[in-house]
């Protein structure tokens, strides 16, 4: 995934978990973490709870705005 806007970009030295509603591409939640592993674990846990393709998809972004993790990393596909 490409680097994108500052709302998805984590603060310097942090990792941001972002929940995005797939059809409207609306950001529904944001949490910042000090450790990459903690952010990935949180995103993976939330993505594993998804019951259909319309549920929020959780991504992890770094402080450069690069996507490090998404629901495809836990075996789910993204609606595009």
C-alpha cells in the first residue's frame, strides 16, 4: 500500500492502528502504540473478529505513513 496522508501517519517513533470502513473509506478509530509488535497484535486481533466484508478493516502505519500490516496478513481479503 502506498504512503498516504497525515491522518494515517503515526507520530514520530510510534505505530498507528487505524480502523477503516471498507465501502465508504471512512476512518472509524485510531490508536497509537510505542511498539510495532503491540500495534500489529491489536490490528490482527481486530481483523480476526471481522465477520463479513463490510466490517472495519484494521491497518498499522508507521511514522513515515507506510502501511505495515492489514487484514490480508491474517488470511482475509480486502474489498476493493
